């Protein structure tokens, strides 16, 4: 998801009482943010953002 929407989503989900699996994590060095939460059926969903999506999706050299 777009970087600027990740924090808005985190705050909204927290306010709605979503069950996070661990604490949401922002790694500024990598320019990535992740959060995991459970859906109503108990499945874990990952929401991830990247400051540079092209860099993130590029295969390792």
C-alpha cells in the first residue's frame, strides 16, 4: 500500500479494535513498514508499505 496510507490504516484499525499480531513495525533503514492482524475468521493478514516500491520489488543482485 502507499506509504502515506499505511499509518492512517494502522491508526484506523487500532481505533476499530483490530487484533494485531505483534506490534506494527517501521524500519526506516529499509524504508518498509509492516503490520499483521487477524481477520474475523482468525486468518493473519499482512499490510505492508514501502517508500520505494521499485526497490522493494527488484530481485536481489
